[in-house]
């Protein structure tokens, strides 16, 4: 004789809620997670933050303050300044330290508008990511979180510039740090050359605002901000921008007189850059010197050779050099105003 057993259906979430020991905030987050990837992120397995330098740790160009150049990277690495509509006002930026956001103490990007813009101007942060790092998430939920404050009420509007733009609503910044979160579904990027996210404020208000702890992660849950070591963050930033020298008496490596009027050398980049970079180097009277054969040959500028790659930068001077073919030596800076930067930014 066959015997049939039946069991009532069990709601796991309800049973967990009935346990004597509460699941707590972390447990509730695990239960709300919609995919294994979200649970993976919640337990801190692997890297989760798609944003590089979200804690504003690295500022290879300068800590500031500096006058803002629109559509450029001015202070904190990977943090581009952009504006749209109307006329941009007068802005400065700097990286400030010892900012207590409640969950941690660290750096923040300070953006100050001293003269308000006009029209319908909005301006502020622009973060760009490579498609190779973002296309795989098209159609999935992503969550943006960040900490911000302002010295006067101002609205901040985060958005993603995709095939169909994604507007995440408006946040009204207060005089105290608040963590803001937004979840969205990433739409197609098929017509884009990179992922583009903006976090702009109302440019018609003369105010100062601060942003830090910017995190973009897979899933619909904003997990605690992921802190990376300075060394790791610096290496990630150097894929896009590398400061080889800033100031006087800094070595740029070895060089050789290819001809009596042509000196060339090579700079090995610490990481493979995104693409063959451009060179931005200060020029001025006797800004550099080539030390060789017991003497110094002073020169004014550096150029980037056409055999440079994303691993090695070929540098040369063929305007002020006067030496002997085959003499080797080393190249160094000789003025406090000198900078030698390699740029492969998006």
C-alpha cells in the first residue's frame, strides 16, 4: 500500500523573522538582495566599487585650490569638471582633508562657485569609465551612493549619459554630510565610447559643496563604502594619468645623444596606461638638464617621441642640446615650475 506524505509550504523569510536571534541589518540586506552578485557584494568578497578614487585620496596634479578649467581634470584624479546650459560662473576646486562624514574620516572634493552662472547653468562632477568595465552591466540594476554637503542649500542632480539618458532625481544638499543613494537600471551604451556619469549642482547659486565616498556597485543595495589602500588607488589612477615629475631636481631617467643636437630618453610607466598618452611638460629657460661627460647641458623643453606606447614614453629635445654623439647621461628637472605629465584620460 502506497503512503503519501504532504508538507505545508514554508516561507523562509517569515521563519527567519521568527527566530529568537534577530537577523539584524546585515541579515535583512542579505534577504533583500535580488541576485547572488548582490549577496557577493554584501559579504565583501572581491572589489565592488566601479568608481576609481571615490574617496578623493589621489590628486597627482595638485591638491589645489585651483581655478576650474571646464571639461578637464583639475584636482582629484578621475574627477572631471563639466558644465552644460547657460553660462558658467567662476569656480575653484581643491581636495580637503579630515572630513568627518559620519561613517569615516577622509578627503573630499571641495567645489566653490564664487560668482554664479546665468541661464539654466548646471556644473560639477563628471566621472568617466571605460566601456570594458561597464557594458557587461547593461540591463542590470546599479546603485550609486555618495556623501555630500554644502554651505547653503543647493540641488544636485546625478545622471548617466547613455543611449537613453538616466536621470536619478534631485538631492538637496544640507550643511551636514548626508549619504545619498540612487538605484537605476543601466540602459544601452551602444552609441557611446565610454560610460559617462554627471553629478552637477545648480550653477545659479554661489555656494561651496563637498563630495566624497562616491560608489557605484552592482545591485539594488547601497553597501558600506569600499576603502582601498592609497597604493592600490594610485595604481588605478595611473592608468589614466601619470605625473613623472613636479618641481626641481627630479630625475627623469637615462638619456643619450643620438646626434650632437638630439638627446633622447625613455620613461617606463608604472602601469600600462589606457592608451598611448599625450605629454604635457612645462617649458622655460634652462628648465631641464642633461648630465653627461662630467658636465650639464641645459635645455628648455621636452617632446614626446612617435615611438611611445602605453607602456613607455619616449622623450627628446632637439632644439637646445649640444653634445657628442653617443654620450650617455641622465635627465633631470632644474626649476620648481617644472611638471612632466602623461595623459591618457577619457
